[in-house]
C-alpha cells in the first residue's frame, strides 16, 4: 500500500476498486460553492506573504490546537484587538509551530498540511523542530515564483468556480475588480455569497449600527421594518449582479418561525431601541429565515443554513483577538421541529433550494437524512467545520445514504480561509467517496459503472447543479 492509496480501504479488493473509481474523480474541476477566501487575494493577485502568514496565522484549526496546549495565538501571529503585541516575524512563528507539530498527530489538520507541503509546494522533507527552517525556506522559495501567485495557483488547482462570503455591508469592490478582469460577475470564476448575519442577528455586536449602515448603502429607511426588508432585497440584487448564486445563514440554531408583519415589526423595533432580549433575538432570526426562503423563491438564490455553533465561547480569546479565531464550540441542534414552520410553508416548492449543514453528527441519521429524503426543497450539506475530517466524511455517507440517497446531498464544500488547502480538502473527500462506493461495489450492492458515474456526480455535477453554478 503506497501514498497513492491514501485513505483507501485496507482490504485489497475494495482498495483496487477504490483506485479505479478515484481515477474518474481525481481530475474533475473543483467546484467550491462555500468558503471564506478573501476575494482581495485573487482581485489583487499579489504574491503571498511568508509561509507563516499564509499557512499558520489565519488557520484557526492550527492556532486553537496550540492554544489548548498553552501557546497563545499572539505567538502565532494572530493580530490582537486590545493593543497587546503579537509576533510578526514569519520564521519565529513557523519555528514555534514546528516545535508543537506532534500535537497534530492523527488530526485532519496534519493530513491537509502534509498534503499541501508535498502536492502544492513540492516540499517532501517531513516537518519537525529540526527541519523547521528547511521546510520554511522550501515553501518561501516557491512563493517567490510567479507560478505561485494566487491566480496561477487557481488555474493549477483546476478550480472552476470559487464562492467567497461577504456581508450585505460589503461594497463588493473586490468582486467588481474581478469582474473587470474577466474573473468575476455572473457566471464568473470567483463569485460572492450573501451572508446577512451581522444585520439579522440582534445579538451580533453592533447590530443596530449595522442596520443603519445597511440603510445608507441601500438608500432605504432601515429605521422601519418595511425599509429594512426593502434594503435586504436591494442588497441581494446587488450580490446577484456580482455573481452570487446563494445566500448563507450562520444562526445559533435552526429555529424557524412564521410571524406576521406586525409581530416582526414589533420585534425589529424592540431590537433597534435596545429593549430586545435573548428570546426576542431568537424569534427574529427564526422569522427572518422564513423571510429569506421566500426571497430565495423570488430571486433564485440557493439558501444555505449553517446552525449549531456557540460563537465566542472562549471569551478571553474573543476579547483579545476577536471573532473567527478558534473560540467557537458545536452544540446539539434540533432540526425536526425547528425547520418545521419553514418546510411546512415552502418545503415542497421545488423553486427553493435549502442546503442544511450540521455540527451535530447525531442528527445525520435521525433527522437530516429523513428530512432531505422527504422534502423537495431540502438538500444535505457536507460535513462542515469540526466534522470535515476523513472519519466523519465516511460516517456521513454511511449514515445518510440509505435514507436520503446520494442525490439529496449537495456535494463537498471546503469552507476554508486557507486557499492552498482547497485542492487537498477536495481530494480527501473524493478519496473517501471512492472508498465508500468501492465497498458497495464489492458487496454487489452497486454496479461498477454506476459507481463510476456516481463519484463524478458527487465530485462535480451535484455541487455545480444544486448551487446553480
């Protein structure tokens, strides 16, 4: 068994079938319909900074692991927001990371990083405290070459479409530059996604100020509920003009609620006046999910729902470094009753495409697969964030296929800020799918030719079609 058999079954018959199936998917173009790459990266096409700034500082998978062992993010180059100093020397950051490389044994982070070092940068020296400088210098030398600038790597990675994620308050200037360069706009290679959490969630820091900014950007009176809804519609139109084909909603729960306009307006006004409590915020979010589903039917944006994260659970980390630096924790999430109001209203309308994700693996079999298998509008998103690992990707196929099949799932999403890890993460998903399908073939549950067609669907055709790309 060689490195070419990475993640394939150990059993020889299944491994041989997995090799054959993987060959059909290996070179399929990458569809990346949900991620967090900064569009400035591709709009400006500037050379990447040093290896630490590229690979370590923005990767909260890496920094949170070291924090768990007492290494503060400031020593890994994560900027502070409270004025405290933080390390800026790339080589120093890299050495500190390499000193703790053992912490990543058995983790998907180690797999992704090793594959990135080898397959993207051609650096085959195993990382260790003793080889830290050698690996750093090898990557740094590549980053100095024109072939390793962002757009050149985009081509080499065989990415067909990359969707970034922006707030309604974003002026979409980077996407305008991409469109001017022939890279963005409707049908473009780099498109945006409408993510309205900071103007929907009353518990979001600065929510009322954000609503006011929304009004300024859209030239609508967001001091009223009707003006607020009109402003959101306008921003969706602007995002669609910039190439967006989907929206994304990262709510704490999957709760949805049918409120009439008077009830919604009352909640909205309480929020603006500072009188809304936690329950008010939850009901307003729940109402807005139904409202966004109605908008999606009207304007065609695919609706993604990413619930179940307790944001900023590590308060010290949030106070020192802000959001999205590794301080979030998954929680148990209900879907059956929470989604019922939305699905009752729109779940059988094929014009709506609702892609639902989870951080609660227990719900795959019990709730999500039956829901996706029972409503025309609903699809299952791939395992995400804490779950986008080889073991859970494998368990996901085992948990949902018998109830929802393959075609009520929406294909893999990398959900990453780490641009250079995109091909690696998609390759891992394709290898896991090859192994799962190989077992079905070996057990005479699926003919080989159908398995070959299915793996191409999972890797390419399903995400491209479901996300209307």
